[in-house]
C-alpha cells in the first residue's frame, strides 16, 4: 500500500508539472497574439494619420 501511495503522489506531481507547463505555453501564446494585434493596430493608426496628413496637404 505504501508503494502505491508513493506512485500515486509521483503521478500527481507529474500531472501538476505538465498542467503548469501547458498553462505557461498558453499564456505566452496569448501575450504574443495580443502584442501582434497591438502592432497591427498601431500600423493601421499610422496609415490613417498619413492619409489624413496627405488629405490636409491637398
């Protein structure tokens, strides 16, 4: 019985580590996605500002 509980504890520890690892990967991907979206938004804002200044020049 003692051997079984040790194995069970080890298995739970491994599962916990795997879950934490997966959560870290998901957080990194979400951060990257958010950063890319922010970059795209900034680029679009810059393009719109350029168009406005071009219209003002005309």
